[in-house]
């Protein structure tokens, strides 16, 4: 299968980067074709300009590449820290610019308000969202309500992704090396279970 | 009072820009000092770099200016379209870079996971979030669950804002000029009611 892995963290030495690397290696070991994007490293510009909003508008090369990849992907892995119950801006902008009308979804005629529900264009069946957090689970549930679950489920289902799985690793800031190693093993196991080796590619 | 108005929309001719202008003019008419930022026009960079994450790190001039303004603000008006249940990336990045530890909140000692609840640093009492949407209200409630309400309430209360009001204007794409004029009048009325003339400044 073709699996896109998208990482959004400012530091190349972050635990998020280690999670993404663990996901990529597990996918490759299972024989998948991986499109890996470290959005910070590739200096992805998350600011959607007005000229890109109309469907079918001419896209910069990097955005066009992201769009082509997500259309062809069979699976998706997103890795990011929880910043204010949302992804970092660089990943929010990846959503704004890449999951665009005519690429990730479409309308039968006219906009949703006028014409009803969107047509889902992505063929991705399963997405896995891997998050890190420094907020305790009880406080997250009681006070904050875990907005990330809703945001990713809404966004990806809108585009046709059927199954959105999510795992939150916490608390990062006080974690031990041993705990981190266990989390990375968990990442490899989850990725491998969701994206097992293709029968035909073996 | 000092009121910050933050606009996030790619087009200077957008209805969001008209809403922001209506808010600014109502605030000025009431005698308030307005700090207005059109994030797209000022080419705000929403990508938080690793070197800015530590508390007390040296900030670029524009970020420092935003931080100084939000610390001194008595009120806040945010204007943005609903993109995927979240603000546009440029405004998410304003949150990531401006509402920072040591400016908008702090911890007694160490991070939240270790040391408990944040200290709220902003003196803003009231924030008003003005949104536009092309999704019908019933579908928003039933399918999407209005994540914006939770995101802004969580984020701003975390920093000490006591009252977070929000209004959603919809459906923009099929609206008439007359409807839009009524919405702008609604904006002026809401802004004026939340931020009436200061007694001492009259």
C-alpha cells in the first residue's frame, strides 16, 4: 500500500520525530511505499492564499505534490503534539492547502450550503493519528474535552477516510527513556497492525 | 479600554474583513484604543520555531509586539472563517506564538504535568469571536459538533479570559447584500454592547 506519513514538530530531535521514524520503519518493514513529510524540515508554508481557494486553481509545485500524494494514498499516519487542542499551525495549514475541494472532497454542484453533502474523494481507508501531550488525561477529559479527536475524525471522514484511529502518548515532559522506548514499541505495533504486509507484495 | 482585534482571512475584500472593519469602527466610536492586526496583510508567520519554545527566549520584533499588546489588552475580538472546525492556520499560529508561557500563562514551577494548573496572565475580561461559515447550523450541531466553541473557550480561559462570547454568521456563500448588511449591524451592536464607552474616558 501507499502510506503517507506527515510529521509536524519544530525539532528534529523531538520525541514526535522519533515516533514518525518508528512509524516509517514499521511501514517499510511491512513492504509499503511510504511518502514521508517532515513539514518543518521541508519549510511547508501553511498560509492558504486567496488565489488557491477556487477549485482547480493553479497550485505551487510543493502543494501540487502533496495533493497528488494524498489522492494516491491508501493510508495515512499523522504525528504531532497537542498544542491548544489543535495541531501545530504548520499541520493545520497542510489541511487547509492540501485537503482542498476537487482533491479531497467535492460538491455535486455549488457549495455545501446550497447543494448538500460533500462527495468524498480520498481512497484512504485508515488513518492513524499519533499525538503527544503534557496534559494529564483526567484534566483533558474533564476540562478540555479532547478536541483533537473530533477535529481529526470530522476532517478525515469528510474526505472519505473510513477509520480514524488515535493514540495519545503522555506525559512527555516527565517521561523516562524507558517509558519512551515502550511508546515507540507501541507505535511500531499499532502501525504494523493497521497496515500489515500486503498479501500481493509478499 | 485597549481592545485587540485580530483578523484572519486571505482576502482584503472578504466579508470577514468587513466584519473586522465594523468591529474596529464600533470600538473607536466608543472611545477605545484599538490594536488591529490583519494577519494576512502583515504576512504573519504562523510557524512556531523550536528556538521560541523555551520561556523567556528572545523573540522576533513582530512577535514581541504581539505579545506586548495582548498582555496590555482589556478586550479581544477575533474574526475568522470556520475552516475544518478550526481557525485558518495563520491564526492558529498566532495562538502558538503569541499566547506563550510567561506571556499569556505560566506555571508555578515546572510544566503542567508535574506541577498542576497554569497561572493565568492575561487581564482580558471579555473576548468576542466572530465567525463565518458555509455549513448549515443543523449539520454543524448534528455531525460536526461545533469544535470552535470548545477550542476558543479552552484556549482563552486557560490564559485568564473570563467571558468568551461567540457568534457565527452563516451561510455566507448564498447570502444577499441585505443579509450581509444586517450581519454587519449585528457585529456593531454586539461589539458596542460588550465594550461600551469607558466612563472615565468620556
